[in-house]
């Protein structure tokens, strides 16, 4: 069964600092990978996705993630944190077609002024 | 394009009562999902529909939860009777779906926050 692990349920960074949110997946085949953001009292919004091709994926709001098959990782980064980035971030994986999407447990990002 | 609509946004009930949630997916999306998100956890898939057929309901507690997708468009999720541990946010999502899809990019509604007292 596929699983997604997010290291660190809470991450705090200073405004302007690098954001790094970690995600590792467990899958027998390279899955499709996603990062979602959830603001309070809202649904999930897709930040970026990896399907095939270039392993460095750029998303919205200045976020990017790199698929590393050898490390089974898909970490999310942003060079400079903004206050508006404070939210909960979920990594997810899907093996394609009708396979269900498996979500990680989420990482709450706090941005300190 | 309009997003995924859900209602109600909030619901408070007592244990053993019944409750129903409604979801209207994005027009043209064949696949509809219901997730349960307990505080501090990631979303857990309860049921997945492809048009009006069930693709996956392996994590749906069928003794108390039921769901249907009317005519392959709107969907309702019902809990009867509710338990304290059902307190969660219930998220609906939809995707284009179809066997030709290489992945399921899902679009989420705002969710319904259920509190069971």
C-alpha cells in the first residue's frame, strides 16, 4: 500500500527565510505527486504537481518541489517566506488512473514577522 | 468556472442523530470524492464515484455512512447515527477522471465542519 510521510507537523520560519517542507513517499512504482495548501476553514488548493518529465516542478505563489526518485522524496521549498504563506501543507501521492490519492498528515507552517 | 460547492458549511448535532451533506462538483467532472479530515490529520478517502458508480468505498464505515451520486452529478453523504468520533471536516472533491487520465488532479470544496456533541 502506498504511504506518504511528512516530517514535522509544525514548521516555523522567519519572514524572508527559506521554507522547506519535507515529504517522502513509499511506492513500488513512481507515483504522481502533489502538494496542496489549506488555509483555515477552506478546502485544499493545489500548489504544484509532478507527473512525468522535469523533476523540478514550479507551482503557484513561488513554491517549487523536486522529485528525487533515489530518495523517494518530493520536498517543497520557497526561497523567501511571506506572512501569507502561513497555512497547512499536504503532500499527496497517486499511482494514476483510478488509484486513490493518499495524503500525508500535513505540516503547519508558521511565519514569524 | 465555478468551483466545487458544499453545504452546509457547519453542522452541530448530538450523538445518535442523523446528518446529511451535499456536494455539487465542477461541471463535467466525472469523478467525485468524499474525504474525512479529522483535526490534525490528512484527508482520508471515504468514497470515490466515477459518474454514478462507486470506484472505492473501502474506508467507508458502511454501518453508519452512506453516499449516493444522483445522476452522476450531485452527491450526498449521510451519517446515521452519528458518533462522537465522526466530528471532522468532510471534504468533497472532483476531477475530470476517465480511464484516459494519467492522474487525478482534484479540486476541493470548502468542506463541512461537523461537530458531534
